[in-house]
C-alpha cells in the first residue's frame, strides 16, 4: 500500500476536524453554559491547531509503523493516546485564554475533550483506513 501524500493527509485531517466541530461545539456550549459562538470559536481555533498537529503526528507515526502494517485495536488505541495526549499540552493554554478560565479549568475541559476524542480518534482513523484500503484496491483492479 502506498504512503499517504501531503494532500491526502490534509483531507484526512480536515475531515476529522470538520466532523469534530459539528459534534463538539453544541455539546460543549451546553455543558459549560457558554455561548455557542464562543465554544464554536474555541473549537475552530483548536481544530486549526489540531490539523497541523494531526499532519505532523500521523507522518511521524507512519514512519514508525508503516501503513502496510496491520493496525489492530491495541495499536489504534496507542495511536489515539499519543495524539490526544500530545494535544492536551498544546490546547491547554489556548482554551484558558479564549474562554477566560484558569489553567485548572482548562485542564478539566481538555480532559473532557480527551474522553470524547479518544474513542472518536480510534473510530475515525479505523473507518478512514478501511475506506482508503477499499478505494486503493478498486484503483488497483482498474489498472
């Protein structure tokens, strides 16, 4: 299986983030009793930063574990833990600043996001890889 191009990595990351914004913003606004606009702005900011992190992290991960290696549930969970754990450190000061909350409150918010995004990350990447494999197989059959 060929490695992913930068263009494909961008589409992978963009799809991940757009779906995440649509799912998380209304829920977080309701739970935190913050305006949807404010939570949406935070989601877009974190999403933009996460897209860059996603591209870098997944490129590093693919060098360590090439795409040809079977990626079972344990490896996918480790992948998601690494991504989300790294992103907590990146998102913490952004969330505190944009919402005007303490670092502790931002940490609790980030942990909440982590609890959502860990299974979301596993599921999204698993589905993406399955669809990508099927698409690549179809393209091979046409050649």
